[in-house]
C-alpha cells in the first residue's frame, strides 16, 4: 500500500474514540418519524449540522413539511473540485425501540461492551452514517489528492419510504450531477462480502375490515371484524405464497416474501365484538412479477363471497416498483470492489436484496448506485441493537479510499 493510503488509514484509526463519542451523542437524540409517534429528525439534524460546520464544512439544509406539519430535514455536504463525485447517502431517522422490556439497556443511551456499541439506530443507520462523515473529515484533514470529489447526504424519512428525504432531494436542481455515483451504506453483510446492486419491488398494503360492533354476549347481532380479518390474513398469505413462488439466485432471500405485520388497535374492552379491524402486509416481490398483479390478486381475495358480510378496503400504504439493477461493470461497483479487495483482501459479491434502501430511488433516475457496509449479524430494528466499533473504522477506510 502506498504512502498516501497509509497516511489516510492511520488518520482514521486515530478517530476511533471520537467516532464512539459522536455515536453516543447522536443515539441520545431520538429521531423517529412523526408517523410512528416520534418528533422527527430535527434535533438530530441540528446536532450533525453543528458538528459538520465545526469541522469547517458548508452544510446545505433542505426541509420538507409532512402531513403532520413537521419539518423533515436533510443535510447536504460537498467537498472536492473534481467533476465526478462519489456520494455516501445515510439516513438520520430510526425506527421506534419497540417493546422496552426486551432491551437490556436504555435504547437511547449507548452502552459500550466487548467492542460493541448498543443503542437504537447504532446499526441502522448510525454505523455508516458515522463512517461516511468521518471519511469526509479524513479526506479534508489529510490534504491528499482526490481522484473523485465526495458528497454526503444525511437524509430523513428512510424508514417509511423516503417521501420527505431522497425522493424530494432528487427533485431539487443543483444537488446531484450527471456524472455522480452513489454508495448507500444501508445494506450490511458479514466482513463486507456482499454489495447490493438490485432490489425487489416493495408493496405495503393496509387492509381494513368493516363489520358491526356489538356486546360480546350477543355476537349474533353484530359482525366480528376481528374474525373475518384473521381469516382474510390467512387466505391472502396462502394465495401470495402459492402463486408468486419463483426464485432468483441473485437475490437474498432468493424468493418473494409476503408478511402480515402491523395490526392496529380495535376495541378497548374484552367484552366488545370489534366492528373494524385493520392489518398490514409487507410484500417484497421479485422483479419478474408486477406489483399491480399482486395488488389485484389481493383485492380479488378480499372481494370473494366468503367476506360478503363485511366491507373490505385495500389501500396501498407504500409502493416502490423495482428499478433496473446497477450494472456489474459500472464504475462505482468496480471502485467499491477494488477498495474492499485492497483493504480487506476480500472478493466481494454483487447481489440483490429484498430490503428497500435509498439506492433504488437513484437507480430509477439512472444513477449508478450500490448499497454496502459491514456487520457480523443483522441487528436492524431488533431490541438490543448494536454495531461493532471495528466495523465503523473499517468502513470509514473503504469510503475514504474510494475517493483517492
């Protein structure tokens, strides 16, 4: 490895304790969507903006008001004079902690143990948000010649579809250039052995079953929406898995997934037959299938004779049709593969995934985009979420190396 690379790696190694400190301060600022009963990303964006400015960077802030009248902030930083720019796109928001009884620690107060940082959002997406901004800092402080300029986008609303994040930023003029390429460090694999170049289609459905509420002692006078909803969940689940059962080995998992997930509260008392019941399906569909077909088949089941006593409404809560995969011979793929090989000694493998990332929105616009990062096990959205300190440092080195 040449002298410049050695200088860069030593500089990043020296940031380790500072990275841990920054992560701890960031995790202590909840950043949950208002649509998930949070207050949004504002306070966390304030912290990160102040930090980046203290390092001497100009930060542009783009805010978009959501349906709750909450401003959703996005931060943009550019550094370097080269026409071609490598962007690192990380999201500021996190999911809620969920059942607190399943946590061994306070989810918003980091605990460092055995080289791991525990806390909500440390893995998704704190690890590589920190890696991205410290790669930026290292490139500036090293003063080394850069082959590519670097861009950092810290975005809002990724967990619920990016409506007030990347989707809005892509409509702004002057942020992204025609020659830009993108790394979205939001797909992580053990030792960084996989990089994501394609995503399945994503379809989230909200289904409401309307019956008639009555006292539970006289059920014949009503229509139990809970019972019909439960039967409907099973029928939809069986239909989707039976009909859309193809496989494609480039994807992980290699099949489409259909999962009943959230269920909304119906009644407050045990002795009430619910008159309405609302549930959701999360569908991740191989590109060979059309999302319209999946949606229409679900509606057909809901309109069947077995549910004639209730009224069923099907709403598309979120939808992302699959984009064309990033080509394996694109510059950003080759650049990332060569950096991983040089620094890790690993021949990483391009692949497709079911999880949605911001990379899909760039692909829809024709930008070459990959998602990549390192983790020992998938901790996203789980209780006792953690990331490894050594993975933060290692990913920072790869990001910085891509620009030299």
